[in-house]
């Protein structure tokens, strides 16, 4: 008997988990005056992506899952905005911005496609 939750098998959940850890590591280089502002915001938004996927997958209906996928997509858009803020404030390099922006773009495309497939 295989034990596990169905959301753990979802590639988008796995990628969202990895993305959240990457963003957490990136936020650690932000200045200390951003600890309760941008650092906290970007980390919470990044974590919210995987959290909402898992919460929606446990739901009893597909419309409910679609709703939570929408929350995940919005959280990812929030992370992208925080990345822009961090870049404009010179907290991260252009290379770091581009790497995480590309990761976010790819994850967004996967999530939008997945949401469309939910009946």
C-alpha cells in the first residue's frame, strides 16, 4: 500500500515547493530593515503557492480546486512583483532576478495550463 497525499504527486506542487525554498534563500540576503516588510511578504507569497495547491487538491469539488489554483496563481504574481521591488532596490543582482523570474514564468505557465485542465 502506497501512502501519500494526491497533491504530492502533482508536478506543479513539487515545483512550487522548490520555488518557495529558492525564494526563501533569496530573501535571506535582503537587508535587515526589510525583515518584516519585503522579506516577509515574498516568503509568505511564495509559500502560499504550494499551500493553496495542496489545499485545493484536498477539496471535494473541481470548482473548489480551480478556486485554490487561482489563489496560487495570484500568489505567484505577488512574488514576481516582490522580485521587481527587490531588483529596483538593488537587493538582488540582475542574474538572481532573471533566474527567479524565469522560474516564476515557467511555473505560471504550468499552473495556468493545469487550472484549465480541471473540469
